[in-house]
C-alpha cells in the first residue's frame, strides 16, 4: 500500500471538506480511517481501535465483509441504478421489500425505500399526514416527539429531534411539532404516588395529546431505545401503554428503529421485546450495515389501503431519486442473510448482557452515576455528585478528556453530555467486550483519580 502523507491529507481536509456537526474545535486532531476488520478500525498512522459505536450505530455485521462488497460489485456490473418511480421496478428492491415483511412486525405490509434515516422519518411524517387527509381528517397534522429524541437534522426531522443544540442556528422550526417527556428513569421528574416511571411518562404523553387536541395530532414518533440522546432504555411498562394511548386517540405510532433495527437490541426490531407493533416503522443504518446508504419505512395495511384507494388526484406524491436503488437493495439482501446465517441477532442478545454486566461493575467508581443498556446498546453516565446527580462543570470538559483517554487505550466511540455511548458491531467477541470494559474503567480513572 502506498504510504499516505497524513499531514497533506489533513491540510486538504480542512481546506475542502465540510464534516457533519462541524466546528474546527472538534476537528483539531481527526482520525483518517483507512481500513476496518471485524470490530476494529485502523487509522492512517497505523493505530488500531475497537469500534465502540459501530461507526454510527450501523456496522452491525462488522467491517471488511467481502460478501457485501461482492454483492455490490455483482449488482453494479448487472444494473447499477434504475429509477424505481411508479412504472418501473427492479429485482433487488422487490425481493428486499418482501424479505422485510417476513422479519418485521406482522402488521406491516409494504415498504418504501429511502437513502437514510432522516429521509425515512421525513417519509413517515408525510405519510402520517397523507393518511389522515385520505381518511377525511385533514386537521390531524401535528407530530409529537420526545425530549432527548434524535430523528435527523433536515428541517422537519430537526423539528422532531429533542436534543439541545441541533436547532439554535437553523430556527425557526417547522410548525406543528410538539415534544413530550422521555422515559429517562435516572433523571425523570413528575412521578405521582403509586406510579412507575413508565406509567408517568405514558400519562404525560396522553396529557400532551389531550392538550394539543387529539383531532389535531397525526402521529407520535419514538425510538424504542433513544440512542444519540443518551441510550435511554424505557421501563417495560412504557410502550404497551403508549400503544394503547395512540390507539385510543387515533394517533399513528411511528417507531424510529433507525438504530435499534436489525439486531441491535437482541431482536430483529426492538418493540418486539414489549409485544408492541407500530403503524409506521422507520429504518436505515443496519439494513446494509452501513456499507451503502439505504433506509425506508414500512406501513400497516390500513395505511397501504389508503394509498391504493385515494383518487388519482390525491395520490401519494412522495419520492426520492434513489428510492429502491438496486445496488443498495442487493447489499441489504446479502446483509440480512449474514445476520441470519451467523445468528447475530441472538448473539447481540447474549453479548449485550455481558457488556452491561461488565460496565455495571464500574459503579464502584464514584464518578459513575448510572449504567444502562439493552442488547448491544449501553451507556455509562458520569456525575460530579452521585447523591444529587449533578453534572460536571462543562468548562472542565470531563467527558472530552475521558473520551481522549479511551482513544489512547484503543477504543473509539462517541459521547453526549456526560454520557459514554457504546454500541459495538454484533460480531464482537467476549474478549473484546471485556477489553471495552477495562478501557472504560482505566479511562475514567485516569481523568478522575480522586473518584476511583
């Protein structure tokens, strides 16, 4: 391999390449990634790192899967791209749509493909509004999301996202997006006597619907486990109540499984754990393990019937150029075969508890306030004071310094607030899980030796 001039590359990077969430303060010493294998990434200096977040929650089957490269190459050599607009179709898109109806929730009957998660949620919002207009209820347009939610950063999905910082420089938000509380048990306020956190959070959703007026609310959107907001795992009694509330008030339930889909939580799709089915499912990321961009939505039979039965002038006028891209769908099909053949969904259900148990042993450190997780999604929340749950002074950049210490020890991941986020590829081994736990302990102790 040709030796890379890393300094020259970084100069060109800073001059010509804009990165997501960009500010030069966050890009002072970037990694230039050149190779991946299994759960490891190698940068241009030759250093190897455990990929602690599957890059961006998406490399489920791990890096360097030649089968996926071969699936893409074979399809590209046959038919790289074709329009999937009405009047055209292609074989991989048809086959992948059918396969998804076999592994997703039984009530979901049809698939629309997008290029990624934000496009999927945009599609879900528009489809919810379409449905109610088709049903003769055009006033139902509002979308209720939650605090700490991440649904994307296009204008509409940014308006649904509930994480501070994403909206400040892009406001005003799109109208008719409303937020309610998240079932964030560690920091939840407002539980009434005799209530659980799950019951309280569901009650507050219903109160939000009633305050806005059920006749104006089109849909409620929720991640089964909130990812970028801090890996917030709901209590077990939350989503069954949410489903009942949405049904009672004629509100569509959109499950944003962009992160949680395709095995991440130890199920093909996460709501299955609570016996709940959504009206619309948004997916992306793990559908191709990130090898090529692909996402989509799945819809229930009543929504599909509305699409089929409206007058032509009222048809579902929604589209993306790359919807049903044959190469992406071919890779998606092969990726699902790998997940199934290698038992990676079951593996996530087995390895996740090992990672969670190892991280919970870190509660002997005074700086660790809570450890939580579901499947291979785990979080370690640091606090300045365990009794009060007070956060660290942002000026001390504790979480940034801990992240840097993790990288020194060979673990690359992301953080939010004072929370370490961990979601490694599903192919991770027991030894690699244990190595992550050891690195996290050492990284926290290096920054906060007085809290050990």
